[in-house]
């Protein structure tokens, strides 16, 4: 009987430049924001570098994406989402051999339809994945996958807006836990940063930084979770303030009791 071989595909979307962390595949740019008017097209060069000592075969694919409430990526086929950019994209070459310590340039072409209905920002990713490689005596085959994330906005139509829509305070044995739900009411991605202030009888008893640079995509919600210090019994107020890059910050407040 042949031995079972496990396939491990490693995805790294965020680092700049995009890198497979030791598996030898790097992509630049890892993130790009462009502005394209309706009816126009844009050719975007993406550079893929093999920094390993071995040759690799690279396959290129396109995908839409969304984020979960906690910020994990979900990927779908192009055209699955209303803000899909990759439904208007082509890429060449679609696959290629990349010798050790060499670079290949891939051209992403975006052809934006001529439509007055297009507004705001559209997004997608270009994936670069190697064929699975298994070393001698190894039971696990490794396949590196890196990505370039592309945002394209329609000139003069981007709206940045958002609001805190829900808050909660939860009792925990190791400190109070707070949830702050932000809703992106605009048509472009935003990054969140802010603070949560806990007051009792008008006096501040705790001040907590919310997760910094938390990404919230167009039309989506983002849940920010933080833990504060353990509070004695009593009535309190939690006041959240979030800077999302809009003209003004957004705020929210709730009252809660600690038994």
C-alpha cells in the first residue's frame, strides 16, 4: 500500500511584500489601490520571485473575498460578490516555471465596464500557488500560496461612512469582556482604531485600546473584542470611540451591571 501523503497549502495574504515565509515565493505588490474610471482599463504588473534554491511551477488564479466578523478571510469564485473586481480581470501568464532565485512578471488587466451604476470600491485577489513538493522521506507535501490584493475605486464616488451598531459587556472570571460591533456604511474598505472607556459615577475606572488597524470591508460588519480588568460589583457605563477614517469618529455607549 502506498503511504498517505498530506498536502499542506500555506496562504499568506497580509505581509508586505507578500511572502510564503521560507517556502521561497514572494509577490509584490501584496496590496495595491488604484483608481479607474468606468469604460477604462488598466494593466497592473505583479512581480513573483522564487527566493528558494529549487525551481517551482506556479499557477495563477483569481478570487473574490470577504471577511468574517472577526477578520478571517473567505474566498469565492470571481463574480460571486457585488463588489467583485476580478469579474472584470484577466491575467497572463496563467502558469509558468520559475527557476531558483528568478523573477517573473505577471500582467493583470482590469477592464471596467462603462456604467453609471458603478460606485465606490471593488476588490479581489490574485493567487500564486506552487505545485505540492515532498522531500525525500517526508509524509507531508508543501504547496506555497501567496496573494496580491487589489482595490479599484471609481473616481468621485467613494463614500467613507460607518457606525457602532451594537455593544455588549460580558462577565469573565479573569476580567470584563467587551464586544463592539462596527458597521461599514460606506462603499470602500476602512481600518479601525479606537478606545473603550469604562466609567462609574462619572469617573473613569478602566481605559482599553481597541484592536488597531482592524480591517472592515465594504458593506460588512467587524466585531472588536477586548478584555478589561475585573471590576467590583456596581453599575458602569462603557463608552466606545472608533476612528475609521471618516470626517468624524463614531461612538457608542451602554450601561451594564457587575453583580
